[in-house]
C-alpha cells in the first residue's frame, strides 16, 4: 500500500486549523508550501518551485502522469491535481470541514479517513466488467479526482475546475510524420503471457491490488519481468482501435442511436456477457435485483467526452475517433492504467506512458485515414485461457474461495447457486462461457478476504 496521504480540517466555513501530511511530503525552504506528489517526469522540489513562481498555471503545464496534494500554509488552502489522461490515481474523502486525500483508496481507510465498507454499485459493476469504473471507487465515501482537474479546498468548501479536455476537433494541423517521430521511443505492447499462474502468484497479486480487477495479472507480470519498458505502449489500442472493435461499436450505435447504450454494450460483451441472477439473491440486494446486464448502464458508469454526441450527430467525427475518445476516458483509465500504476508502485518503478503524453494524444486522435499508423492498428491481446486455468492449476484455489471462504467474506452471494453453476461448468469440457464470471467472483472473494472489507 502507498502510505502517502494528506488531511486538513477546521470548522465548516472557517479557516482550516489543522493540516497533516505523510512523512514523504516535501516542504519548500520557506515553509510555506508542502506537497505530497507522485509523478514520472517532475520532482516534488521542481513542482514546489514552479508553483511558487507561477501558481496554478504551473500545475496545468506539468508533463507525464502525476497526482498531487499541495498545501499553502499562508492561504490555508489545499490544492489537489491530477494529470490530463489519468495515468496516476488520486482519491479523496470529505466530511463537514474535513478533506483527506491519498493515491490509493485503502490508504484512506488505513488512516481512519474512510470506513472499510464497500460500494454496492462498485461491486456490481466490477462483477459485470472486471473493473471498478470512475466516478465510483470500491469504498463508499471515497471519490476519485477526475483527470485534468484541480480541486481547491478552503474554508471547508471545495470547488474544482477542469484545465484540459480531450479534443473533439483538431486544434492544429496534424502531420503523420510528426506523430510518428513522437512515438519513436514507444515500443509496441508485448504479447501477454498465458502461462498459468500458480496459487502463490495469484494470491500475491490480488493482495497487492488497491481496487479489484480481473486484468491485473498481465500488469503485475510485466512490472516484475520487464520494468517500465513493458508499459511504453500503453494507450496504443485505445488511440488506434482494432477494426473489429470499430465495426462492432458502429453496429451497436446504429442499433441504439445512443453513445451511452452502445458503449455500455460494447464494454460488457467484450468481457463476459450477462451475470446470472444467482449471483445476487434477494429482491432488494442491488438496484437491479433480477439480473445484471451490460445494458444496465446505471450499473456501468460511463464518461462521455463533452461534445462527442453532437459531433457524431452532425457527422463531424469519425467513428473510430469517437471510439478512441471513449476508450481513453473509460476502459484505458479504469483498467490498464490503474493496473499498471499499482503494479509499478509495488515494484518501486515509475510508470511512463509516452503514447499518452497530452501533445501526442492531441495529434494522434486526428491522424488522416491514410496514415500508416492507422493501417496497422493495435490488435487486442488474446484473452487468457481462463477456463483451462480454473479447471486446471487454479482449481483448488478457486473451489476454496467459491465454495468455502465465500460464505464468510461474501455472504451476499447465493452459495448454493454458485456451487451448482460451478459443478455444471466443470462437467462441460467444452464450456468457456462462464469462466470470466467465476474468475471475477473468485478474485472478488480473495480481494475481500485480503482487505477484511464488508458491504
């Protein structure tokens, strides 16, 4: 766990009278400014010097991935800021006259700033898609600071402002040769290893997670084996979607005539399909008690960039670029970036994603169709053979979680129904359909056990 945090408090409506920060915070020589910072390009000292000279404008100009909390002792004001794409995570919790922030949700719980109570909607959306989508977090009362946002907290009141948005229309003329030069240092994503994990590896990875994820193994293996170079291609599949994914999104959009519904269906069907009603017994357990479907958009938070829908309606935006914008603000941030960030942090590495530099993104989004980069879009990594893993080397671990430990750590599951479905899954040698469901359930149970959390 990353123990970096900050906390300020005071009577609501009056000046903050207490400010407390983790030992890794850095204070300016004159004692006025204190920063808790994570970044892959800048240093805390450099951030303090830049802020002292140029104020908030300096934060808006920071490069790479970053997240920070900056305290001004003279003004009794706290600033929170996050990089434009959301490469780094930043979370906060508030109560009357108080605000706490950290780079991991469980740091806030460990410091007593949040309860170990899971968000029901976050659990439901995780079981549907394999990740917890912003603006939810796995803990009730903890919120993520949105990317490209600066939050100002003063006199017990918070206000936030966005300093950058993904462009819907090109801001400058884009020459493919310029973009290709920018990307010269970025390696293509490595092929995911499909060697089956053993119980030790998967247990260590789950225990290291900050928020639950079903795609964590690839990131943890990459961080362990190849360091930061393994992540230099992060964002390629989002910037340049595979043709099959573009066609699928186009068909869904033609059917629903709604970006939200089309993208919700695309995200869901890519991962697993429909969760069985047996997962949630009881008519009032969740907002949708009868079943949880990828079309239940209330359970699948989706960020839609400003002006995307009007631009599509007037045919001012190509379908592949619309999908890229959606992936950048949803699946990439909620899944690949969060997994890579945590995996690198656990290994003491600095996550660098050159493809996701703001200037690269602004140009890459509007490459002409004839660009050689678009002629060779990133292919989605092959899905790991979950069914073979669950029926083979991970069977003992899976059965212990599903059939035994779930009764204590996930009492909201229908144990009898889960056991029946597991027996059916094992009996069908050719079945792979339910494997993502069981992997998500098992991951969640192990995660709950590791963090001693409840709903």
